[in-house]
């Protein structure tokens, strides 16, 4: 019988004076996206006005992960400007290029 392992995913929150950085590593997809969503929503509830996403250690992102990033960054109808991508990764850049959304995510 095959043993299923959860996708590799890690999330660290690094507060600073003016902003908080959420460092995400591993795979961002339907299985792991809720953890990132909950972390960002919790930070918003704590009244952080500037949230930076460090995605430099992502190894995989699918369309579900991209939709989540668009939602969190306000592109899909939320509050624009609160969340921005500070560090990207090749997997995200490739997905943005293929979907013609190269300039859709706010960058910091």
C-alpha cells in the first residue's frame, strides 16, 4: 500500500517595525493554501498594514496557489496594497508568464 505524504510546506512569520514578512517554502497548492490564507488573515486581524510575502523558497505553485495570491494581494477584489510580493521564485514567475499575469501582483 502506498503511503501518502503531505506536500512539503513551511511558513514563517517575521515581524519588523514597519511590516511583517511571511516566508513561504515548499509547495503552494490546494492542500497548503489554507495555511497561508489563515496566516495572512490573522496578521490582518492584528492590524498589520504592510504584509510582505517572501516566496523565494517556493518549489511549486499551481493555479490554486496563484488564485490565493491574487486574492490576498487584493487583485481579486480585496483591499489593494496591504499584501505584496517582496521576493518571488521561478515557479511563480513561470506561472504568471503562462497566464499572462506578469504585472498582476503588487511587488514590494
